[in-house]
């Protein structure tokens, strides 16, 4: 059982939870993730990236968007409540090195797992250009924390409500056109964004790491549900990743695989909304 | 094939038993007793439920089957048993109506009789050399030792379970056991008995390993696995779930920082093999591990309650010929697929699956396609599986496994229309422990290298057994390995430190 120590709502459907997980807090490194299960009997196992950790407090920070049953259940929890199962830290840590100039691009919720990587890259002595993008101003998260670390921070929104009205690929391309060009790029965000970021850096041959968030069951290499095609080879995101060379990932296949259970999820999600609404009404009626 | 009801099998056995009452049975008389059929749910019924297929012998059937045993002096069956259960003795006890005595005899050597009675490949182990089977010229007519083992252990469970094994006074020594499958359960029990503290680490949210996530309810009820785990808890074994050694804690830290005196690695063969053919990452292609884990451990078949989704399948192809392939095919039947095709590139004779599983699968309507294999998997514009391009094979010369090598027939390509492909061609060892544990020696397949006699790895105080050493094998072999490693650990910890 993992007690929730702190909760914040970062935007309409994005939540931050700080939960007790002393061993994971000690061992985790940038780039790693956990598998979370809200109910051991019938709950699903979903991968969530670790946004931060505090070994002294024995806690890890999870940031998630409410998209399916489990994330909705987690979003409805309060400080003092518990999460039944958290397994981790999983996956290979990010390769942190002294590259020179690193451009880190975060889209939407992807900004959360990007944060510990930016932290580690900064600590390793790199110059950091951070690009954050979202649909609108209210969906930009962790801006202050990123600003504190970045040598240069660029914000874009799709609707122009904050920062530049652009997709992240625009400033990314401009950064790549600079002389000297960046030495390393890290992108975390929705698959479609990572795909186009990889296309943006490809002509400039800037090495580009992407962090993939696929469907998983065990998260330890046992099921292979998370497999992706990288450079023509099958890789498991859970044990070979989650980070891969963005120039080699078959994003189209990955996106199709992510939609494998879409119909089921929508039905479960709908039921979940009904249940949560019913619970709220019951609470209000008491 | 007509389905004999459990009731009719019991009545027939009672009559036959009465006819033998008071007779001194010659070997010829014993061999004339008809082999007792296992009562089962009818194929029609079981296609629609997850309940156990084999229902177990009645006492009359068990006694009659046990009377078929010739009590051979040289007991070839014992040599066929990886843990050398005193088979003639326990079979005789059942024949004499001494069921409690029978289970006590089994328990001397086996820790998991209810499991092994159900999932051991008896026809290639204890029942293969059985004199009765040899005399009747068919291993199918050997004494059904496995069914008798199951009978004795089921009676024991019905009467309140096995007595809690005695635990010696606490020694103050501590042992970490990694994984909670059959090898680990065995080690935990054997080491705990000696009075050492045992902590068992499991990555999943429930302990039991392959017995839980892999073998389906209809072949091994989860209740049985839970009882075995409960027995460990009653002995004082501590179980840590959601704990992945190598990630949550490094193996070497267990000894260096956490004060464990020895470690057993029983993490199994948990990395699914794929065929490496075109189209394998299309939507609708699953490893058997994923398919079975969703249905078994995550209980996805219970669509009203479970959050874990299942892929809706109409026509399923299962690739492979082992028990896992049979489990997957039979699971697909139960999950409502209209057609389930089992595709294997050799013939039925080479299939590693238990004979009983093969015949159960056929009874349930699984369609067998021998000497065929897909060359690529085909998909549509949405990336969904639409079929497989298959080729035919003939059998050539035997290969290194001793089985005849399948040889492709030229120009034999044909199309098989399916929307789901389940790959059940085996598992490799999970790389996690070896990647995160410096100095741990592995072979080229990634299996841990251990000393044959002791189960010790290349690291001091670290032992291993089961599929992580053997490659994908069986429950009973894992248990045998566990016994050996546990004996070594107990010997190590008995030395004055």
C-alpha cells in the first residue's frame, strides 16, 4: 500500500500525486517508470513515468492525465488515501552524459517525465534548451521548475494563448539550424509529437531520444505487449526502453498498437465516469 | 467420442471393484482391470466456462486404478519421477483404502502434489516406463499415477489441507527467495523448515508465478495455488509482492546491505520468443504470455469486473505445440472465438504438450493443422491482422533435439484467414537479473550457470533453479531443482559462521 502524501490538480485533467514508495525513491533514476494498479483483484496495470522522487521523505511523484479507468480512479483519490500496488522503478535509466547543448522537448503531460531528465542533464554540465508545448495555456505544466533549470526556455501553444502560437517542431527546427547545432535532443510527449520532432531533427542529424509509453501488463519483459519496431527489430519498451533512437522508431506501428483496445477502453471509461459521478452525488447527498 | 458421465464411471468402477472383492489378484488379473477414465465436464459444457475440466477420480475408480499396479520390485516408475516419489507404496496405500497414508508417502518427496498431479507430463516421466503400459503395448494404458496423486492430494485438501510442516527453532539466519513459482515455493518451504527466516519476492501483485499467470483455471484451479501460498505464510514465510529484484532492489544489496545470508533465484523463463517474421507487431498478434496473463492473472475473462481488456477475436491461430499453446487455444475457445486453429510445423507425435491437453483441446473443437507454419502475418490499412501466409512442411532427418526436422515444401504457400495470432513457441530467460547483477555467469542462452550438484551460481551465497537455469521446462523439474538448491542452502547455513 502506498499512501498519498500530496495532491495537486495541474490542469483540468492532469493531476500530480506524491506517494509513499521509499525503495523506489531510493533506486529510481531519470527516465524510469512504475506500473500502477488501483485494485489488486480486478484493476489493470498501467505504466506511469516518475516525475520526481524524494529519497529522504521516501516518496515519488506521479503526474498523469485522466484518460482511462485507472487514471480516473487515481485522480479521484485524496491525500491520505492509498494506492494498492506500485512496481518499480522499471526500464533502463536515461543515458546521462556531458553532451554540450541538449535540447529537451516536452509535450503536454510528457513534460513531467522530462523534468528528471532535464535535472540530470543539467547536473552533468550540459547547456539546456527546453521547449514546452501544449494545446493551450492551462495545459502547460511545471513551467517554473523547468525555468529554474533551463538556460533557454521556449513555450508554444496550439492556440497562441501563451508563448508562441506554434507546434514544438517549429522552434525545435530553428534550434537545430543554429550554429553550432545542439548535440543531443530528448523528446517526450504524445507519439505523434515525438514522430514529428524526430522528423524535425533528422535532417540535422541531431541524435534524438524519445521515451515511449505503450500498453503494458507486467512491465518486466514477460508479456511483450509493449513491443515496438526500432530499426526493423522488435524491442520491448519495458526492458529495452523506454527510451529509443527516435530516428529509428516505427511510430505508425506504435500508434496503431496503442489503439488496440480503444473500443473497450471507451466503454470502460464511460462506465467509470458514471460510477464516479454517482459516487460524487452520493457524497453530496450525505 | 461419447462422454461418460462421472456418475456412470463411478458406478462401473464400484461394480468392478465388488467383483474383485476378496480375490487374490494375479498380475494377469490386474492387467485385465480396465484403465480408469478421468471423469470430466462434457466438452460442450466446458467450452462455456473456466472451471476445471478434469473432475478427479471417485474412491472406487482410484482403488480400481491402483489395483492395476503390479508392485514391480525394480519400480521403473520411481526412476521416471524427477523427485523420486515412492510410487508403488503410495499406489498400494490407495488400493488398500489407506488414502491418508498415500498422501503422507507422496509428501515425503513432493511439496506440490495437487499441482503436479494435474500438470506433470506423466506419460514421459513416471508412466513412461510402467510395466503395465509396456505389457499392454501403450503408454496410455500405464497405471495413471498422476491421477492417483491428484486423488490423494485432493482428499487431503478436502479434509482441511496438509498439516502445517514443523518449523525448527529460529536460527537467526535469513534467506531471500526471488520469484514465487514452483522452484521458489519449494525452496521457501524447505529452507523455512530448518528454522531460517525466509522472504519471498514477487514482481506481480499476487504470488504463484507461472502457476497463477500462465496455467489457466480450467487446468489448475487458482484455489490450489493460493492454498500452497497460504501454507508458506502459515510457516512464517514473508511474501513481498510488487517487488522486482534487480530494479526495486539489486540482488547483491540483499546480501551486502539487507543482511540476507543466502539468495535463491527462481525467476523463471519469462521472456516470450517471437518468430521474427513480417507482420509480427500488427495489432492482433500476442505472445501466449500476454494472452494468458490477461485472462488468468488479470481476470480479463470476467468482463463485468475486470479493467484489463481482452482483444475481441473471431478466428484465432495459435502457433506452437506445447502445453502453453494448448492452454492458449483452449482459452480462446472459452473467450468466445468462433474458430481456433492450432498451427504446428511438425506432427502430433513431436508435440511436447501433455497427451491429455491435446485430446481435451480437440474435444473442445480446436482445429489442428500439422506440418504448417506462417511465413508472414498479413494486415490491413489499420494495422489489424487479417491472415497468415503459411507454408507446408514435411519431416526430414532428426535435429539436435532428437525430433525430426521440419523441411519446407517448395511452392506450398497458402493463405489462412485469421484476425488473431497467438505465438506460443516458448520463452527465453528474462535478462533483468543478469543485466543488473555483475559477476553472475550465464550461458549463451542467458540461463544462469549453476553447479550441477548444488545449484550454486558463480556468486557466493547465490543459488538458482527452475526455468532460469533449465530454460522453459516443467513444474516438477523446477521443484526438483528447488529441493537441491534448498539442501545446499541449508548445508551452507548449518556451518558455524
